[in-house]
C-alpha cells in the first residue's frame, strides 16, 4: 500500500450543495428542438447577455477582429497551428485505404471517408481558449472535413478576437459567437440559420459536457469529457518546485480538476506539498487552483517505479507527466493514459498549448478504453466487398447456407443457396425448379 501524504476530500462531501445539471440541460435542448433560433437567442441573452442581429460573424467582421490583434499574437497562433497540423498530417498519412483479394475474384476493401459536417465548440467564459480551436478545427480540416461550423461564447459581453482569429486561421467555414448548451443544441439539432452537424467536438464546462452526452446518438461526439486531470510520476531526481508548478498548472482549469503525485521519494513528496502551499496564495487563478488542490489533490509514496506505473494505470489519467531519470521507460510500462509527457523538458502545458499533440483527451478513467481526439475521429472507416468469380461466389454461398442455418437464419441461408445453385449447379430443395444448372 502506498504511503498517503495528502488525500482528496471524500467525493460525497465535495458533491454536497451541487445541483444536478442534467434536467436543466434536457429542458434547454428540448426548447431548442421546438423553438430553433428563438430559443437559442433567449438562452444567449439569459446566460451571456448576448443577442446580436446575427450570431454568425461575417468575413469582413472576422478580418476586422484579426486586425485588432498584435502581430505577435497572430504569428504565435499560426506557429502553434502548424505544429498541430504537422502532427495531424502524419496521423492521417498513417491511415491508408486498401483492397485485397482473399479468394479468386473476391475483393475486400477499406476506405476512410471524412465526416460531412462537424461542429467545433471552443469554450470561453472567463478566458479566451484559443488552443481548443487549433485542436478541433485544424485536425478536422487535415482529415478532409468539408464543412466545419465553429462556436465560441462572448467573454463578459466582448468578442474574443484572439479566439476568432484562431478559428478562422484553423480553417473554420462558419464562425458563430454563441456559447453553452444553446450552441451545442443549435449545432446538433439545427435551426433556421444554423445547419445541423454530424459530429460535435471540443471541451466545455459541465453543462456543455452534459449536452454532448445527451445528444450522443443524434450526432457523434469526440469524447465524454470531465474535469481536466494531471498525474505526475516522480523519483528522487525530480525537481520538487517544477513538480509543484506543473500540478498547479492543471489545477487552475477548475475546482474539480484532480492533481495527483505518485513518487518513490517521501522527501520529494513533502517538499512538493510545501511548495504548493507557498505558491497558491499569490497565484492569479487560485480561486480555481486552491479548491482543486484542497479537494482533489493527492500525494502518494510507493517503493518502486514499477509500483508507481502500476498505480498510475489504475487512475487512467488524462495527462501523465513522467519526471524520472529514465522517463521513456513509461512507454513500455504503462497502458492507461490520455497523453504521456516525458521528462523535465516537457510538460502538460506544452500539450495544452503549443507542442502539436491534441489536448482533447479522455478523462474520468476512460483512458482505459479510448484515446483522445485525433484525425481518425473525423473519419468514417468503411468497408466494401465485391465477388466477380462465380466459383468463389458458389463456395461462399455453400458455406453461408450452412453457417446461417446453424443460427436458424433461413433467409440468409437462401441468399447463399441461390448463388451456389446458379454458379455451381447446387440443389435448391426449397425452390427446385429455379435453376436447372450451373451458369443458367
């Protein structure tokens, strides 16, 4: 058992006083289904005090907003998007269409077809989260998605020019200044002025995440997302100050964000706690980071790194940062994580903002069964088959007839029978006169 230096507050205590968002989200989505643009406008006014003549930004307005930004901001957006684009292109290149011949004249193939229309949600609220535009829109465009509709909310009644620039430079075909459940509902169900999409992508708050969950099935979604998570694995060679800073870097996402340290050094673990307690009071985002650390922070000490890797796999954390002497060892030792960040020279914040891997990653243990957002999420992998050799079709027909009857599917069996009869002269006891001989 690990030595626990800091444990989280019990979940039932943290949940006290929190309202369930599910019913509220369902009511809004139902209202949008019936009311369309009128309902969307009502909720935009209610939640964002925002009711423009049109939620969609015109090309001219987009250009005006980009012109208000410092040149360095635009250049940085372009730099980061190039990193994301480069990685996404390599992902796309790893997916190849193919066709094989499994029997004489039996051709089987696979194709990767881009989804027709995607809705990209770029959260806002308190801060302009330009990085989410890179991750959702650039990746969709590299996949070949022909139409991307992107939404982001106003921030305190203002248009977030940097976010709009990121959405435009990423390749969004439509940009709407619209946030929250009303944006998700409009994209998924369509209104008089917003065409419905086939898949929703992008992170958001609890309401946005719940809206995506409820709409899954009507449309596809990228992931079932929860609060951002970080787990750091460290040995006694790690710098405790860097560990502390990196844990807090993710805790600032929100008061529900888990920040976990698993270490082989009790000395390091205690120093990390000391540094965090010293850093938090003056941290500009302490209103989020402090309750996240208080309620969801953990520090655990284990005997060996093998124990650390095994314990980390049980968390299946969204982000796993490995600050050890041999960080690449984790590539062989671990299986459950959204993204690995190896060595002191990298950090989760690089993945969030600049390095090029996608930051939309699985949370709440879902890394046990899925990875994060990537080019393949925007592609439909489909198959096709063609049998042009009559002898092969007859052979498959005979096997199909026997296999289907084992399952008591007579109709399926007869589809095989008729080909065996037509191409090889097999008997049809259920329709004896249908085919007199092979090739008739």
